[in-house]
C-alpha cells in the first residue's frame, strides 16, 4: 500500500509543534521520521514511553510531545480500557469523558473496575487528515489484524520467549468473518475445559463446555440472528465435531473461539510500561491543553494511589489588610506562578487554586516531597527579591486512593485521602512541611529529606477516627531578614 501523506499539512503541523515549547535537539524531526515510517503499524496506538526510550528522550518530554502533537491535530489520543487477564482492549474511546467506572470483558467473562492506575491505557494514532492508514477503518482489516492488532493491547509482554499473539493463534481454532447470509464450518478437537467465544463486531459472547456426559454432537450449529448468538451456551462431549456458524443477520459477524484448558487459572498478563490514565491527568500539559476533558457521571473514576500536596499562605488576610487588595492579589498571583513552575519541574500538576492555596497532584511521593522543599526555597527567593517576607508558606502532603471527578468543569479529586492531605497541611506553621507516614516511608523520600530537621509526631485530624502519624519537616532555608 502506497504511503499517502498530506505534505503541506504535515509541514504546517510540525512548524507549529516546533514553536509549542522548547524541545530537545532534533526531537520534532524524530517524530517526523515516525510519521513517515514505512510500516503503518508503527503509527497505530503509539506508546510514548516506548518512543521516548527508543529515541533517548525523557518520559516526561515524550508524553508532552504527543500531547502537543494531538492538540495540533497531528495525532489522535486513544483511551483504552484493558482487561488484565487476556489483554483485550475492552473499550476504546477518543475522549476521557466517554470512560465509565466499570466494564465487562467478553473473553474472560469478568466485570472490572476502571482504575486509572492499571487498566486505562493512553496511546496515540496518526491523524487521518495527515496520513490515512488502514487501521483508521477496522472494516478494511483482515480478521486476524482486527483481533490481534486492533483488539489487543500492543504492550503485552512475551511469555517464555513466545509472543502473546502466537499463543492466541494456538488457542484459537476459529478466526473468521461471516458475512450476512453466509455459513462457515470449522473442525474442532475437544479435549477438556471449555471454549470461550466472542464477537467484537456484534459485541456478543458465547461458549461451550466439554463434558463427558454430553450427548454425541457431530455438529454444533450456532445461529447469528438479530445481533445475537443462539445458543449462547452449549455442552459437547470430548472428541471431534464440526462448529457451524450461520449468519442470518444483515451484519457481518466476527466470531473468534479460544480453547481454555480445564487447568486454566486465569493468569494475569504482564505489560510493558505504558502511559496510564493516571499519568496523563497528572501531567500539567494535559491539564493546560485539554481543559475541556472531563469525566461524565456522578461515580467518577478510581485512582488507587495518588500523592496530593496542599499549600497555604500564613497571614494572608493580614497581608490584604496591610498592603491593600490590588497589591496583595498581584503578589499572590506571582506566588502562584512560582509554585506552578516548581510543580511542573517535578512532574506534578496543579489541580486547582483555592483562595491563596494550591492543590497539586503527583504520581510519586518523592516528587511531591522534593517539590515542597523547592517551593520554600522559591518563596524565600521571591521574598528576597521584594525585600520583605510577605509570602510565608505552609505545606502538607499525603498519598492514598481517591476518585477523579469533575467539579466546576475541571478534573478534581475526591475522597478521604484528599481530606487527610488538607488536614495535614493545616498542622503546618510558617515554613513547615507536614508529611504522613505513607509519604515519609515511600522509596526515595528519606534521601530527599537528608540534612533537614524531621520530627515524628501523632496528630488527631478532624474527620479521622484514629490519630495519624505525621512528620514535621523544617527545611534548612536561608530566611529573608524582616525589615525593622
């Protein structure tokens, strides 16, 4: 298939991308090389973490690159709900708002919760306006391409040196399109266990168990009618039989059958590192470029582990009274800008500002802890530049599970972990950081805190039944002299 690229449009998009932000040398040209790749499979559901590793660039910059490229229309962003058992992309969406909190895998016959940490994969596909590829239209794919390229995650790791795709081929006596009015037959050798069937075009599932007491079944006919498989479940004895599909509907069917042994224990797949939904929404670039991306529904989406940092200004009310609203507001805005730069530099994202306070999210406690220390240094530098200590910061950090929701038309977090983080911040006095044990004991945090005064304590927090172990950190920061 000849490569078709809209050269003028590509040049325009790449020029805009070059100007979007400072990039590592030749990074945009490396992306252009990908766009021009001969094998169009490389442009379907690109993993930015893999791209960054192969091109020798940081993970954060690679993610930023594809987010900016998507905003400019060079790529499309794909949100996938993954089944951890079979690696199936159970649902695929072009927008975060289409994700629901629960989903069902037709292959594994299980209901799953859509946690952003594990089961939500984000990938990028070339825009059809820039370069059309056959994967933009799944109806043009062969049945094997449809299932093994379009319906499976590309990040499933090989097992014992064999690819998962090869294993699927071995387990699958049936891979077929059955057109309207068509009948197809397949010889099957049944031993033990059961056969799990699915049709990802019609979104149907069917199965048959292998049981010795089942009556002789030389032919098992499954009728496809009204978008359903009939019978949806059957029993066959061990031995050879013919599986027949009769498509009596007006739509193409795509049955695939997997032979599952009696000793199958539902092993979990292992995946190469991929960009998770949690990582995306914790990226400042995503929050800046895709402000309209929200979560529909009242339930929200689960996050199993998020680190949250809260700041506040000590004596801000007195500041407004002392220097006036306009001047105080201007200084507060400048302080927000300084803190935002520190958060971004440490792989975090500003969730929101609340009055004079900041709420930020991080994937890792060590990044949040480093951010807190650098925030105090940044505010001290700010105060030195202004010749006074008008800005005095207090910080609290906690980690735990939460729910991602939409509040005031933006992504926000809700749950007890968020409440605890806010309460812990309330314990801090001027130039102090308070950490919970969940943060203090995380890998790398002790090393970041070396050389600073750290004191362990127990604190009673409002809304929390038991006392919480906390750590007060008083960083070694050169203080600005207060004018007499």
